């Protein structure tokens, strides 16, 4: 697999050097430092070459780089929140909270190894790429906020011609999207994408993002709060390169 690694600053070497060395064990890696804020035209030109299978973009503070990459390529984009300030909280929020149809898969701050682990999954097949398994606890499934999220994801999946089911356990033969309501829901050792699931009151409370930050520190890859559809899009992008 050809992996394009791009970071926003030379000062992020503590993050990208070990990441690149680990990636080289199994992948063909290219690397550049390009700031999305200072050199957007250079970034757009580099992405336009499209000589990669996936992009891993890392940045700190106002971490626009991964999101900009996702807006300029159809390939999967993985975002690394660099812990420059606040333990990477600001960068995580910038990367995680991407809008519908512009997904970035992200890990917790200082958890770049989660991206490497995700990429090592080798059982990408066409059958699995058409079947989605939404994993949600039984006591959460019937709540209004869970039903809203499941319903719109089912409609979205149907429009894409995908099969979908809702269960309480992951299935290794399907695309697993795990709705996380509490820490115990996290499946860090399984091939899945996590989606923080919050009710309207919690979504309106800034302090609740600290909980999401803590969840990402437990491992796994993540997309935006209550945005299961972006997880589906991410999986589809991944299967398209397999």
C-alpha cells in the first residue's frame, strides 16, 4: 500500500518520525511537511498527484490539515492530532468533528499506533464491503438519539445499495461501526470505527468533549459525534483501495 504522510510543521517530528518508521515495515511511504494554512496551493498540488492509496495527515493546535486533505482527495484520510497544546484536545476536536460527507478517521493524541494497527487488517473483501454492522448496546438502542442516528444511517446505506444490521456485537465479516455511549463500548482491539453517541443535552455541553477525548485515549479509530454515516463513507473508501 502506498501511504502519503503529510504533517503541518517540522516541530511535529516527535510524532511523524516513529510513525513513518513503523509504516515502512509494511508499506511504501512518501512524506512531506506542508502547512494547510501557510501553503494551501502547494498542498492542493501535491494531493492532485494522487500517487497514494491513503493519506495520513498530522497537525496540532488548529489542525486543519487532515480536513483539508479529505476535501481534496477521494482516498481515505487518517488524521493525527499532535499534542502541541492542551494534550492535543484542540487538535482532536479540529480533526474529529468533520461534517457529513467529508470524513477523517482519527486516533487519540499520541496514539498514532492505532492507525498502523488499523491498516494491518488484511481481510478486506467485496462481500464485507457491502454489509454494515452497527454495534450498539441493547439498553441504548431504543433511546431517541440512538434511533435517530440508526434511522438516518439505514436510509443512507440503502441509498448506497448497502446491507445493514443492528446488533450488540461486532462481526469480523462485516464493516463494524460501534456507537460509543460509555467507555465499556470501545472495541480497541477489533477492526471497527467508533462513533461517539451523545444526546442533545450532552452535545450542547462543551465539557462533554473531555469525555470523548478520554475515550479516544483508550484506542481505536474515531469519526465525528453522532455521525455514523461518515463511518460508512470511510469504510467504503477503504474497501475501494483493497
